[in-house]
C-alpha cells in the first residue's frame, strides 16, 4: 500500500503538470484512490487465458511479470502519469457534457491507481472466447511478433560498442530490416519458435555495423531500428531538441469556421459526435477507444478481413467500442467511400506513418479540404520534425529518448512495463482532441492536432524529474483516499458479449464518474461490412 500511495502522490504532481502544459483550467474534483489489489490482479493473471499449448504459459508469464511490476517502485514514472492523464481526459469529457447542457453532478471523478497502472499493460490482460478463427489469428500474430528482431525484448551490441534495437511489427518491416542486415533466412521463418538460433544470427549480423550507420541504413530502407541513447544524447540531437521543445500536443487552428453543436443521441459526453479512426496497432486506437468510451460514434477503417489482421495480438484492445469497415484504398470505389466518411466525420484521427495516405488524397491538407470544419489529429513517432517521415514504434521511442537507459543502465537497458509509450501518448492526444472539441463548440474553427510517441515519452522524463525534486509544500487540486472502492474495480476482467470476434474480456477502467455507472456499456464492437 505504501508504494501505491507514493504513486498516488506522483499522480497528483503529474496532474498539475499536465494542466499547465495543456493549458487546462478546471475545478472538477479528482480523487486518486489507493486500494490493496495485488492478490486480485495476480489471480487474474491465470484467468481467461485464450492461448493454446506452448503459448499459454508464455502469456501467464508475461502477465505475472507485468502485474508484479505494478506494485514496485518505478525508476521512471509511468503509473502516476497514466493516472493523471486518464483523470484529466475524464475531466475534459465531463466539461464537454456540461457545455452540451447534460446533467452533470458535482461528485468527484475517481481514479484507482492500480487500475491506472493496468491500462498500460492492457495488451497482455485481454481475453476472448467463441471465435476460433480469431483465436488462431491472434496467437499466430503473437508467434510472429515475438521474434529475434523484437527490440522490446532483445537489444544487440554493435561494432563500435553501442546497443541497437530493431522494431518490426509488420512482416513487411521485418523483411526490410533483414534486407539491411543481409540475413539470408526467409522473414516468415523468423518467429518465436526459432528464437534461440535466430538471436545468434541476428547478433552476428548487427555486430558487423557501427550503431549510427545501421540506424541510418534502417530508416533509409523504410525499416525501424535505433541506437540506444542516454537522455543527454537525445537532447543534444537536432531532432531531440525540437521534440523536447514541443508542446505535448500541438494544436493549430486551420481556419475560422462557425461554432459547432452536436445532436445528442445518448447520455454520454460525446454522444452524437462522429469519429473516423484511421489508426492501427496501439497508440492511435487507444486514443479513439477513450472517445468511444465517452460515447462517440467511432468507425475504424481496417485493411483486409477483420478477424485476420496481421497484428491481432496488439490490436484487439483498440477495437473496443467501435464499428469497423474493411476498405482497400487501391480500389477507387472503396477509396471514395472512405472520402465520404471523412466528409461526414467531426473528428478524424490518423496514426499511420507521415505521408502514408498522401497518395490516396488523404493527407492532412486533403482531409481539411474534404471536411473544412473538422478536427484532424495525428500520432506518429517523431512528430512534425526533420524525422517526420521515419517510421517509429513505442519501444523505439523509449530506446532513442533515453528512457530504457534511465530505467536500467547503458549496459543493461530495460524497457518500461507494458507499452506506456503507446498508451500514454495516445491518452494525451485524447486530451488535445477534447480541448479542441470544446474550443470548436465555444469559439468555432477547424483544427489540426499533432502528437508524438517521443514527446509523450519525454514527458515521462519530466514527470520523474518532478518527483525527484518534490517538496512537501506542493499544493494540489486533487486528493488521495485510501480504501475508496467500487464494485467495478473488484473485478479485473469484465465480459462484453457478442462482439465481432466473440465474447471479449476487457480490463476494468481506471476512472469512474457518477454519471456513467456502466463504463462497459459502449465497449461492444462490430464489423459493419
């Protein structure tokens, strides 16, 4: 309990910092709740395990390792920042409900610290039953993604004594990285079941390169891999300086347009607001999942057959609460349908690599032309910097900004628990969208919002600095209460029946409001092809 109380204090510090950085003024009360949930979560690690045979104990091991870390002190803060941004998102949603004339109470928003920490390891704590095709697809995805080039787990020394991590979450990227490394093995044969031999092959291939030469060659070939850096080295780079100087979310007013009002079709803050989701993997979908939780009508555009997404292992959580359509932009009729959906949306969120959709007439500028009164939000790794065209993933952002070195050491770097540099930047982008939405309702205007994994990651450095410099005379607008509980937090898994992939078990949410006693009421998802 003492460690969790410490994390609640960290959440208070981070919450005040977020309000300053995002220029948010609010008087809504927030209570950070501290409860003893260790036994509950450890028990949940062995429940609802959908993986077959050899992967079943692997998933249990991943869950146990991640859950145990939730109750340990953190060298780099992540639980407190997660609690802070999730609470602020809920405050902003409540403020929008008030702006729309909905019935809003003066009761505080409650945030359970343990459940906030759970939000950044959600990808491990997902379960499902009923759709054998999807069950097969997801464990095959897991076998593919945990390969010798998975930089979250495996980092290799280079010729000049640096460490290099590769990040290849699609088979196409794996092939590009193996091409750079001149690895002769077929890419589809580099998988979890061949790890011991593959790690030797990969280590030998990387050792032939100087670190930064390999980094540049990887990016030049469209792959993602980076040299591990200490924070000071990141801050000294041109791209690092630019990212560190950026706001957490850059909000740009594109043009003056009339104030917007939205038809209320339900009781939740964003009911009646249409969101078009052009995102994938974790960070972008995490952002739009929160919008769906707050009642928005979210439609995802997926590639290919819904249940057979290449990265089903990493994507399931991001489908919650959304409708999905499968469109191939290379087919003119389907591309036109996508553009019609852009025209109808109030908010469009994109997390594909910068420029990836330009050739389809779906660049940022194109979208604002198609829909002059929209909010367009993007999430990439390196933001709108000189590296904006480079691919990047959350573990890459940890390694390149110095977080994995700070969490371990230069010789023994350690990535953070779960994927906080997916979830936390995604939640930060949600806050930016909600702020822009409120501004659109009160002042008018269309907006572009830019978030990034590296800027969100650098905020964790700043949060850790804040706590290391903490003085007891700090004042807070939030409070901490021990043993303030709710029935929904006493269950780790909550079943949502009848989704497009069967019945799904989602982790309990971090925040609760008296206006929404059933936060799982919006979590069903379906394919609407």
